[in-house]
C-alpha cells in the first residue's frame, strides 16, 4: 500500500500552497472517507460531535479561514485582525453559530491550575480563539488557527471517539481514504504511475 505523509508534500512540492491543506481535508472527509462507510461512518460521527454533516462543517471552516486569509507567514500575527461575528457569521443559522464558535473558544475551558501540560499548546490548537471582555473574538495565533482548521480536524475526531475500537476503525478508514486520494491524484498526473499498485 502507498503511504503518504502530507507534511513531506509541503517540503517536496514547490508548487504546494498551504491553502491546499484545506482542500485536502475537505476531499478526504467528504469524498473519500464516506466510501469506507463499512469500516467507519464518518457522517454519523460529525453529526454526533458537531450536529452537522462533514460538508457543512467544512463550509464553516472555510468561512472562518476567509475572515483571516491565513498565509502561514512568520510575521502575519502583527497584522492579525479580530473576528467580526456580525459580518462573518451573518448567514449562519444561530444554533450552528453558537455551537460551532463556542467549540473554538478557549474561554470555554476552565483551567484550575497551570501545569506542564498547559504548555503543549494542544488546547490552543483545538480552540484557537479567545473572546475578550468587549465581545471581540481574536485568534491567539494565525498559525495555530490554521492548524486548528486543517490538521486538528483529524485529531478532534479521534479524541471524540470513546474507545480504542472506534479510534482504530477511524484511523484505518482514514488511511484507506488517504491512499485513495493519492492514487487519484497520481493517476490524473500519469495514468501509468500507479499501475504497479493496482
């Protein structure tokens, strides 16, 4: 089986743009994972966790991304804008707006004490926004926000699953989806390239 590391793709593909990570995730979760429903039902899990389908959730992520147009540049945090809820989420149904946005706010985590685990930044990736006293919402870091909108989706789902059996099933189905994705991409570039893996 063909195994691909998307991080390496960022290094070896000089034409790879970070925005493509959003599209990769979209296709993996919406187009490829559902083909392995017999192994793992991704749509059911999204509905259980977010109360919406994968395609609706990724539409929300694209909406968040469009508020900031993250470039993953070293100095972009200096120009970091705040998140205008009234404009940015004006067309989002209220029940989705409250639930999905609250899921990204670090304010909703009550730290009783700060220990070493606090500094691993795990929660800052999963919940990259903070709501200030005046109601303005800002990302703590645009890079961490980008990770939260891309790589973190896999781990958010993995953490949500209640037991090892389901986690293993998800990891297996995701691996199959990645293989399907890579085969499709390679085949579109060169139909002979994947013949040895057929």
